[in-house]
């Protein structure tokens, strides 16, 4: 199903952008003075159409903003036994289990009572690079790459030295957290809507590729950090044995759709800014989390233009 989604989005994108690009490069057809006057009444930039509308231009920019990731894949870090990184992996190791008992001052037994089921990512800073080729002042194609690091945290509940049913239970909350990096690459088409003041509004649409890499998946008992990623393989952890560890890379690719919009504010012929927003709809594809979900971002783009302005 994932492949079908990717193929459908790619076909729609190509089918949509191809005629727009061709149209954008066509010269404005000859028209009578009456038609030109009529057009000027509805388009404040009409008097400049013949002179600058078909002039191409490159824009280069830096993106700075905030990223609001969908919470769905945050449960990848909740330690549930169904996840590839889970608390059971640590608790089933007799050496770690004894350490945890000592840290919690348990005399008999410690066991996990519950896992978080609704983990969320924190809002994160995002930054990246942007390039756009404007066929004219209204149509262009763009490519951008943005980077962000996401963090999700919650608590696991553990019961220490279970008591008879009618007595008070000793329940401890154990912090659990995950950290990941995402690189998002967007390729798309932009349609601008110039105003008389030279400020312009724009809409964007295209495709997105997201690369996600797990940086950390741990839980903490009395500030002692336990790694939920199995870096010891089948041999397991044995203290004071110089056990071999493996460099485990947990990563995934997701492909989907990108939509956005905003406003452009030219400061002069070379510099401008574009505040905007976007929605990305794609699957993160971390193990056991394949569903398509929307995420959002707001940004402030600083632009440097190359070539004669067409705005």
C-alpha cells in the first residue's frame, strides 16, 4: 500500500506541474489597447506584464521555524513489549533487574504496571535551505531541505514489592523518553499572487521525502539511564565482561505530499522575506508505525534573489 501511495502522489504531481510549467514559460499574447486597459483595471501589475512577466529568476533562502509533528509515531518510544525498543528487554536481564531493584530499594519484586499510550513530541525548532526557480513573477518550482530533532517523553509505572490487595501499593513513575532526527526534502510548484504594493501571497504544493533516524530510546531509574535499544545482540549485557556492543542504526524513509502558503515581502531587488506555513502528509515508517499522518510547520524564510527581479 505504501508503494501505491507514492506512485499515485508522483503521477498526480507530475500531471499537475507539467502543464503549469509549460504555461508559465509562454509569452503573453499580443492584445489591443482596450484589452490591455481592461486588464489593468483588475491586475495592478498589468502594465509591466510585457516587460518583466517572462523574466526568470533564482531565489536562495534560509528557513527558520517551528515544527509540530504528529504524535502517532511518538509511541514508538513508550517501551511497550510490542515495540522493537521495549522495557521488557531491560527488565529480563538479571543484572539490570537487580540494579533496578537496588535503585528502587526493593526487597522482593519490581514489575511494570503500565505503559504510556498517548505520547507526544515536543514542538521543535527547524532550519534548512531553500532554492526556487521563478519562471516569471507568478510561477516557480522549489526545492528545500529542513532538519529538526524531536523529543518525546512520558512515564512508565512500576510497582515495588507488591502488597496484599487491600493494602497501599508502592507505585513509582519512571521517566521514559525518545529522541530522533528528521531530514525533510520538499520538491514542488509555487503559484504567487502579486499585489500592487509588491507584496505577494503564494501557495505551494509538491512531494516530500522524510528521513528519520532514532537517536535515543531510554528510560531512567533514579537518574540511571537504561538503553532500550539492544546493542548487545543475543549475548546480552554482562557487567565487567567487556561485552561487545553493536552500532545499531534505526532509521526509516517516508514519502508523501506537501502543501503550504504564505506571504512574500520584497525588501529590495535582491533581498526579501517570506513568512509561511506548511502541512506535510506522509508516513514516518518507524518499525510498527506505518500510517500516514499530517504534521505542520510555521517558518520565516530569508531570501536572496539572483537575476533581475520579476516581482
